[in-house]
C-alpha cells in the first residue's frame, strides 16, 4: 500500500519538537493514515531526535497504535465489565461471524476492522459497539447486521 | 476582553447570572456520550431548526443548552425544561416541535414523554422527584446537566472561578492546604490518600519546578464518572487544578485523558482556550502574579497508565512502564520533579470546598470518608447511570433505591466495585456502608467508582476469568509476577471454567495469588489477583461446583453448558436466523431442535427467544 | 555511613547504596536476574525481594526489592524468611514455565528445589527472560538501538520494525550481558552479524587480528574522541610497538649517561 | 596518589618472573589468569621491556568505556576495571594505544593491570628491580 507522506511534516509540526510529543504525534499519524507507516515512524524519530527503537517501542506498547492498515470502518466492541455481563461476547461472536474476521483483524477488502476495547465509558448503555466514532448502545444480536449496513 | 482583576470577574459573574435569570425558560438537552449515542445531537438540531421557523415570545434558541451527562443515560436522550424541571425521556427529533408548542409556549406537560417509575408505575413530571435523582447528593457532579458544558460564561454564572479568586486574593497556600486537610477529602482515584496531605508534601519539597497532573485515565472498565465530569463540567476540573497549583507552587499542569474519550479532549481543550482568552490561565492570573498553564496529554490505550508512575512516563512520551515507588511521585514525579497527581473527581471537588468551607464538606459522609462519591451504577440493574451519593450510604440503598433493583426482578448475586483490581461483594454485604475503609475491609475497594451489579445469570468464575484476561492483556510486562503470574492464574481459572481443573489447581491458584500480591512491582500487579481472591472468598462454592460437578450454575461457561429447546417453543423461527452456525432446525409452528454437534453455545438463540423456550442446562 | 542489620548482623554501608549491593558484599546469596552493575536497577525479576522492618514499626514488616531500596539507618533486613523463599520459588517456577530450556534459570530454580515448572509451559516460550538487561545496556552505552516491544505477556526484545537496527554498532554488549545467551550473533573475523545487521570488523594492519567493528570504532572516535589511528593496530602489535619505543628511550638514556 | 610504578628496561633480563607472579596473583577459582604484563623485545640485543598498563592521566580505555567501568583508584592511582560492570564490548582493548587492555579468553574477561591494589606482585618478585613501585612526591604527567 502506498501513501502520500507529504503531510507528515505538517502532522509532526503540530507539536513541539521534544521527546514529550512522541505519543501525541503518533496519534496524529494514526488518525491520518489509520495506521503507523514505517516511513512515519522514521520521520518522527528523526524530527524529535528520539531513537527509532523508542518510537517502535511506544508504537507497539499502546493499544491505539497499529502497524497494519486498518479498514475503512473500525468496529469496536466494548467488552468492559458492564458490557461483558450484558452479553458483549455474543455481539463479538456475531460480528466475527458476519465479517469472517477475528477481533483485531481487518477484512481482506480493507472495509472493516474488528476490535475489542476495554471500555468506552458508555456503560449505562451496555452492550456498546462503536463504528468509527459513532456509538451504538444497547446492541442486541438482531441489531448487529444493521450496524454494518448503516454508515 | 480578558479578566485582569477579581472585581472584573465578580462583575462578569453578576452579568452572566442576571442573563441566566432573564431567561424565562431554558431547555436542557443532555449531550453526554450516552445521550449522544441515542441521538441527542439530532434533538439539538431539531430545536435549532424548529425555532428558526417558530418565534416564541421570550424564548430564543440561545436558551437551548447542550449540557453534560445527567447520569440517567438509560433513559436518553433526555430533555429538561427549566426552571420547572419538567423531565422528558427518550425524546425523538419528531417530539421537538411538540415540546416547543406545548411545554415552552404553553406550559403544558407532554405525558407520553415523562418518566415512568418502574416500581410504582406512575409518571413523574419533575426530575428532582425521580427516585434515581432524589436519593443523590451532587457535589462533584454539581454542574452536570445544569450548565452548557462548553460555555465558560455559564460556569461563571453559577459561581465558577469564585474559589480561584478567593484563594488568590485572600488565602495563603498554607491555608488552602489546611482547608483541604480539614475537609478530609480523600483521593477519588481509588487509593483514598488524603488530598491535603499529598499537597502538603509536594509543597514542602525544595525542588522546582513542581507539576500538577490531573489523572483522567479512567481505565476501569465499567466506570465513566470522570469522563462525564471532563465532558460536562471541564471548568470545575481546571479550577481545581489552578487552586492546587497555587497551593503547591506550580506553574505547569497536565491533564492526562485516555484515548477512548475524544469528546472529553475537545471540551477540555475548549475550556483551556477559553480560560487563556479570558486571562484565567496564563501569566499573572487576575493580576495577582500567579501564573499557570495547562496542557492536555492524551493516553494511547493502556490501562496501566492509570498508575501514577506509568502515567508520568506516558506524559513524558515514553512507554507506560511503572517504576518502584520507594521514592514517591509527589517527591520525584514527572521529569523527576515534585508532582501532585489527583483524579478528575478530586479536582472537581476542590473549588466547592474552598467556597463552602471544610466544615460544610466534613458534615457530609462519614468521619473517615467525608463528602460524596460518584459512581457509575451499571450492569443488571434497572436504572443504570451516573450517580453521586454521600459516603456511608449502603450498597442496598444504592442498588435498590437509586438503581431500582435488578432487571426483571431476578435475584441479586453480587456487586463488583473498584474495577479489575477491586472485588465482588455478595448479598450478605449489601448493608455495608460505602466508604473507603469499610469496602477495603470487606475485601473489595472503592476504586475509581465503577459499581457493577450482577444477577444470578452472571457466573462468578467467568467474571474472574474476564477480569484476569483484561489484566493479562493490560499488564505492561515488566515484572515477572504480574506478566507470568497473572497469565498462569488466568490459565488456571480458564481450566476451571472448562471443567478441566482439580481442587489442587485451586490451592495452587491461591498460592500463586499470594506471590502476585507480594511480589508485583506496581498497583496493577499487586491487586492483580484480586478478581480471583475476592471471588474465592465469597463464592468458593461456585468454584467447587465447576470443579467437582463440572457444572456452571449461572449457565455461562460454554464448556459446561448446553442449550436445549423446551416445549414452550411455538415454532416462531426467531432463533433460526439468529443462529450463525445453522444449528437450529424445525418447521414453522413446530417444536425446534438444537443440533448439539453444530452448536457453539454462543447464546444468540437464548437472547432472541421471547417465549422462554430455550433452557441452559 | 549508615548502619543497618542484615540477617542479624550489623553492617555499615554508604548512604547512597542500595540494599542489594550491601547484601551481596556480605556474601549472602540473593538471586537477581535483572540486575547488573552496568545499568540502573530495574526491579523486574522481583527475586531480590527481602523483608524489611524497623524497631519502631512494632513488628510490622514490608517486602521490598533490595536492588531498588536505598539503605537506611537502623533498617532491619531479612533475606531468607519463609515468605520470601516461597515468593522466590514461585517466581522461578513462573520463569521456568516461560523459559524451560534456559540453563541459567534451571540452575537457579534447582537451588530453590524446583526441578521443573509446576505451571503450564508457555506455548511460545523461549530462553528470553525479559530481564531487559540488553536494552538497558544499549541505552546506557548511548546507542538505544533495541528496545522491548509490545507489552504484557507478548512482550519481547526486538530491533525497531523487526529490521536491522539503524543505531546498532555491533558492540555485542547485549549478547554479552544476556544471562541466558539468548541473543545470537555470528563473527568470522571479517564479518560480524547481530540483529540481522552485518558489520565489517576492523583488523590489525599488521597481524590481521580482528578488534571491534568499524561502526563501533567510528562511534568512539566521533563521540569519545579516541584518535582514529589508535584502531589501526591490534593490542598485540600495540604492545610490541610500546616495547620498541620504550626500548629506544632506554637505550638513548643509557647512552646519555655514558 | 602516593606511589608510582617504574619500569627500567635496562635492568630487565626477560626472565618473565613478572608474568608468572601476575598470573598467579590474578588467579580465579584456583586457575591462573592471563598475565597483565609482558616482557617483550626492546629492539636491541638482550634488551627487554616489560610492557604493562601505564595508568595514563588521560586514558583512552576509560574514555572508550561507555558504561564507565574503568575508573581511577584514588588510593593506588591505577585505572581499575570493575569486572561486575564490564560488558565485554572490547572497546578499551581496541582503543588502548599501548595494547594494555587485554582479553582473558579462558575466563571470558577483559583484564588490565590494577597494580594489585597497591602492592604489585610483579615488582615484588622482580629479581633485578627492573620493576619498582615507589612513593613519589609529585606525580609526573603522561598521557595517552
């Protein structure tokens, strides 16, 4: 997959050039490209004067970052405690089945990425599924298919 | 124009308050994450659109306020008409025109939108009368659902930044710390360390610069109090931080917000920008010579970053591996400098303590745990949502009076507090008062405030497995007891849920748990065995049933159950498409059959069956 | 100087010392698999945990990792209480489940009476015990070429992007410090390979004896001010040159005297 | 520093007693170590030079050591190598222009002369006094 990396310097320049900014910059890059391309890691390391090993270490430590491109729609099943006891596992099971991918994977056509997330903080509406930034509360098995259809 | 003196602030406060009072009616649309998920944004839009077309005497679109979370997320989207307090639930965009015509223009109440009390089955008109709210006492959450979250003037109108003006003009740092100490406020992040004591230590260290960090990394699954405060009342957090900064002599603050809360970041950033514009953050605040700035640091998805030393590493742009805290972070914290780290809710409590005084605060709650505590009451309880109660209220009052009891009136089984590191309390402990020390003594903990209620359909062993799985995936992996120990403990508990364990395994798990508690480096590891230890303490029988009888009484552990269709089946075929594995067959209007060889025990059929025709055996 | 009691003996220690240093100086065998004097204490293996108390604590005790705990006046330390021994056993048992074939861990575990792990062996286990000595020594030396990646149970030591690390100079410190010899390298005198990166070896211009990698020498020249020409010869040839020079001087001095 | 190590090649007979003394003094576990002193031909017939660490004032070994394992011993004046700190990167061996940081392949250790913590065995046993360890008033400047 090729990318236009011309926006990288701009993303990096949104934050002060100090090691403190590392995680913030990686987040900008993740938002822009939906993953962290190698090129971006190297440019970030160079710009901040941080060793590449540290950048890679942070990129693999935190959940948000992904070294593989994510799909157009990132579907996150909240498996927080409240969601868990209200049947999040079942929702996850259904989604895995419908999309033919396991949690953490991306469909071959790059349309969907399925993830589980510890808690999105919408526990009162458990179980919760988010599609990109949109929250869907009180999801039940019959609503799962609909989730995939609408935008 | 920026505010440069306390007098100007006072003047602005009077102006804003007067403006607020001039509004005859105010429409409050809850825009917390819960209500947004249910379509609150569309409601706001509908108000704007409809009000463009219709002119109502003495009511403008400005009186429609988007506020933070009311707490009663279950019933969202919520609309409240002030000052009467008419409380509408489950509002849809199509209801908006009706609300404007009837309730705003004509003072009528729309019956169909009112909340129905599940216990008495009556409609309740005003929201303070709803039992969910009437049993609460809101201090940290005082402004949630009252003021527009994004408007600094609204905050100033209700007395915001008065506490800041008070400390800057009439109090010495030492007096502030003394006030905090006297109030008995304990850290709301979970450990319950005395806030005043922490500030005093920090202020006494002869090292500069000092930092103030607000911990908004609310990682406990099942908790969202801090999120609601950051989204709904960001200024109270900022004000609390400013007061703390003045008290300990700091000029730089950070708010660490977890990745999953993008809205909180937006609202906090807006609040910071507004404060900088108004001169409440920056150099020479209110002309007193005090300078303070706040930056937001975003988490990137790591539960362990809720631990103070890991959080500080993360703020510094490193990976969140905790360090041993033989030198406490209040002495050597961020960038090895003295650092006060408090939780969002703690900071939100600070301004009101300054305004109303330590004695007032101390009068609430119980002597060792003063004040109130916010909880997110979730799980299998009828009224789920965000609540704040005085310390000392019993679990039973919370679950049954505020929460309205268990869904479908099933039997109560356990309540889990304190997140993954906390514990489960059984029915026999329901009359315990909720405060730091009592919960700890009972084998659970206050934690940051997640309160998850479970009924008899929740398997305790499965729950322990769930939490252990969470902790294994969230362990930073630095120290052996946590990395390897929790992994092995999870393996043992998993074997129990699969019916493959023996009683010797149980003994081994207990011994291993002791080592994890004793040997781990940070709080995550040291409390990492709690999901197991606290459940085995009160629910040993359930473990033994899994081991000896190879049976899961709650019908949850897949390896130990099977689903079967009983003769209540009407042949409605609802379950057939629900089964993703084609394991249910049967003709319409005839008894259906589950083919056990294909069944993966996902429970989809059980979830969709409305005739109670599927048994879990 | 501070004085403290360790296993009943009164000992003296320097103020900024850590407990473990004093314990080891006394010849007490406390295992510590993530400890090395070249790097800062880390506190990851937890094997050096000891029990501490003070007379005024009224019998209350706590457990601390001795590698990270600074000595204190009047501290009372016990290194082998039943509880501590039990903890070490469990930790070694856990390490053995991850690294069943590592001799170093086998030997340590055997000392504590554990011949094989009582836990499930970790399916993707290997000899790496994640003590992070390699990454820490690399940091300490200033290269910061490798790091731990991922977290929790999936943590491992790896070069960035799992490719040849750009900052590595092939000094082998990581491989040398590794207590289980997990970090592999090859060196045939001409070429050294570590972390999938290949390095040219410098050789003595006269004897052909290989010394260090060219990249390492260049680093030392650039950052440590070691003249480039020092690296032209191996140590043997250097000694011969030294002898020749000193010999000339001695002869010259003798002639002067005569 | 109270004493200095003197080498007088003129007196050296190449008897190699110093080598033996050094090896045995630095034995580990009963096994003699590699010697840290070598009498080598001095470029003239019958001229031998015992080559050992000069304990330079500005030593290349310490500068090249990235973990600071080589430090000056204030008592003896020697550059001491802390074996517990050494990570065997061989930088000091490559950097020493006198070839006096050595590798003991038998014990897998980097070694160098430490003046036997103030009583060098080589000087002690040298039959001709070609090696001497004697008090000095003013240290002489030398550099690598």
